[in-house]
């Protein structure tokens, strides 16, 4: 991944300044623009690490989720629910993992219409190696210490609750 040329100024701060002059002080504009740019940066860095394993971050997440399950398998519907993605995205992700030999699919014996996805031995090897590499680069968050990462998680939690990702017990 090529690194863009560095600008001699912060374009988001500049946009915030121009925004204030035109529409007034709206800190949420600068915040969302920063979050969206951070997402682009992080996804690019993480995808570059998992690409040699034939993965995208979405496929990596699915493999990790399967390793977290007791039997190494989950219903497709449960994968979508846990990863908070549309069923079509789950099918696409799992089908690509199947073609790579990292996951197998079979009918769910507890649900005549459902399908189980299970991680293969090769999938376990790949997820372990990719995880080591991602941890070595701090999942792209090496600019932050552990406390700051916890603060980021804490700051974004109310947004996720408000979106209905989960209930706050």
C-alpha cells in the first residue's frame, strides 16, 4: 500500500475551520470525518497484513469468531448476528473461506434450513499466524498506548449502544 504524500496542514482541521465560518461550530463534523479517515487508514493497514494469508479483515473476523466457538463451528445466521453484518455478506465471506479451504459448510442438524460453518485445521493455522502478525503491529493502533485504546473503546461504546448493537446491562 503506497503512502499518500503528507500535506503541510491537517485537511480535517481546515475543513472544520471553513465549516465554522460557513455554518457555525459543529464539532461532530470534524469528529465523523476523523473517524472515517481513521477507518480507512486502519482497514488499509490491517488488510495489508492479512492479505498474504488470502484474507480480508472481514474474513479474518469470521475465522476468529469460529475459533471462539466451543466446537469451532457456528450457524451462518449466528455468524451474521455476531459480526453484525447482512446475511448476504456472511454467505459471501464464508463461501470465500470455503474456497480457500479455511472453512467447511454442512447442513445444521438442529435446523433443517440452516447451515453450519466450521473452521478447518488449515483455517486454524492461518488465523493463528495472521493473529500473530496483527498483534505485532498492534492492529494498526501502535500510535496509542493501552490506556488510550481502552478510552477509544469506551468513547465509541455509547454510539454502538444507540445504534442497537447491544443492550447496556
